[in-house]
C-alpha cells in the first residue's frame, strides 16, 4: 500500500501517464496551442500568466485531446487572480472544455456548447464560478468570496450533467480530499462530450477594455 501511494504521489507531482493515445496527469502548457493576438499571455511549463487582459480581446491556451475525450472527469488547477475590474462583467476564465479551438464568447454566440471556470466580481465580492454554455445559452453558479492575490486550489469534477468545484485554501487540503474549505459549488451542465481543454480562456464580448491579471498553474487531469 505504501508503494502504491508513493507511485500515485510521483505521478501527480512529476508528469504524465498515457491512457490510450492521450494523457492524464500534469499538463505542460508550453505544449499547448497559444492564441494571443494582443500579446497579453506568457506561457511556461506549468504556469500561464495573463497581464492586463481585456474583455474585448481574444487570448486562449488550448490542447486538442481528440473527439469525445472529455466526458466524466476530475481536474485539479490552481488560480491566482491579482487584479480585475469590479464591474461584474470582467472575469478571469480557466480550465474550460469545448469542441472548438476558439474564444469562449464566439462559441456561445455560434450556439455551441462549452463548460468553464472563472473568477469575477459577483455581488459584494470576487467569487469562483462554474459557467455552462448549452446551445448558446449561458448559465452560472458561484460560490463564496475569495481574496484577490491569494491562490485558490480547485478540484473540478463532472458526473453526467453535474459539475462540482471544490475550492480549497491550500494544496494540502485538496490532496487530503473532502469538501473544499472555502466552498463547494455545483452546477447543471450540458450533456456533451468535448475535445479541447483550455488552460486559459477569453470571453470577448467587445465590451470596454478592462485590465485582468492573474495566473493559472498546475493543471492536472486526474481522470
């Protein structure tokens, strides 16, 4: 049992293991596709940094896993948003899945499907949210408030048409399992299998430019 636990820890910490012709485990963002016309994104192995991103720009970092790859899944991801306009319309989007390598708003406007996480101003504070686009109809569920500049450690799992995001204050608490100490968010999502995963996504609805800055790191596909 100790050997098995050690192997699992090494797998989650260091790298990938193949499943068929794809991979689970830690994702290396420098092997993803990067679309960044405005030059706002910096990509390293494990970290994507967005600096002064605007809601009227396209920027996204994606990987093609093949048709129908993402059904039920569990992902781990760390996010730290350090600056965002408090107007309710600007958000930092990450850990998305879709069937097109495109801006998330364009998928929405075209009547497509996608699911993604985001951090934005909702009500009196900044919150992690689950966003679902079903045939061009966008819905959202959000959790408790978080603090800008403090990392959030997220476990996102899908079972059929329910996505659950456990939000933790530390990576150790996430590794230990159980409900998120910050919040547990659930949302009904579209019953679609997906091909593309995003480390970072944009939702370019041509609104007034707003500066959004933060990082997404350590994306791990658990299954």
